[in-house]
C-alpha cells in the first residue's frame, strides 16, 4: 500500500476485509463483476443487487492476496457487512472493518486509475491522513453517481446507474444475484431511464440528491426527457 500524502483521504469511505474459505468464489456468485479477474492493479467497481436487479450497495473491490478488500461508503459499511453475512451461511468467511482508509488524488503519481473512469483520478488504500477536498465536485461534474443517497437502496436498476458504461458489470461471468434482469436489459439494449447529473433546479419526484453548494443535483430521468442533464463524453454513445 502507498504512503499517505496531505489532502487525499476520502473520509466518507471505509474498508472492509473478507478473508477465509474461497472468498472470491463467494463474491463471484453475489456481485455484478467478474471477481476472477481482480488483481492488485485492477480494482473493480461493482454492486450487490436485489433479485430484481436493483442496486442495494455499490462499492469497489481490491485484491489483497487471498483476501478481498471492499472500498465502501462508511455510513453503509455495517449494513453491507450484515447483508454479506446473510449469504455467507456456514462458509468460514470473516467480514471485518479494517483501519485502512480510501485515498484519492487527481494526480497520477500514486495509486491506480479509478476503474470507472480514468478522468476520476487515482485511488489507493492506506492508513488515514489529511482529508481530501473536492472529490464530490469532481466526480459529479464528470456525471458519475455513487452511493445510496444517489443510486437509492433497492430503487434503481443497475444499468440505469450507467454501470455498463462505467465498467460496473460483467456480461460473461456466471450467475449472480439480480443477473437475469440485468442481462435481459443489456441484450435488449433497453435502458429507459438513467441517473444523471444536472444543474440545480427545483427538486421533484425524479430527484435523488441535491448539492446546493455545487449548483448540481442527481435525478432519475427518462432517456427521452433528459432535458438539461449533463451528457459527458463517456455516456453520449449510449444515448445515441
């Protein structure tokens, strides 16, 4: 792990460690990414879905020898641990919170590129240091949404969260929770709604989160009524 530098710690994130009996096999049957491809240099953005294909938690996976580290929302870490424990059944798998922190920098001198979008910057895990500034503003201006406050908890289909465009799903791995609806939407190329970032306006039924200090909001809009939503270059081809 890399050493810390001032102003890189994402204080809203926490790191869980899964270790024990075939952790990758355990996760492979649960999450949207192909955990078999996880390496120390290629973390994965992934999600745990409901059986209907709606996102419950989104997080990043990191390889740690035979264990796997989960870079998750700090406020949701305990709930995610409990949900994973439900699936564990009698498997000898330990789920624990670590003393590591998630670090972010727009510079490329440490860590690895964010697996969602290289423009998001570099990310790494290390003991906590000085808090980072500007992460939410940076990712929102790139049109990237994350977390329960923006994606919802069991409210939004994973592909509506732009998971296909941001490398959050594998369509070649085996089954996982919520795979059937996700695969059907993909093969039919039918994503009728999208989570988008837009200039701050009056909140309504479509609104998921507002950021008055940034002049931005996150909304769940129909693709035929995106209005003033920001359409970043990574999303535009999917809407054509």
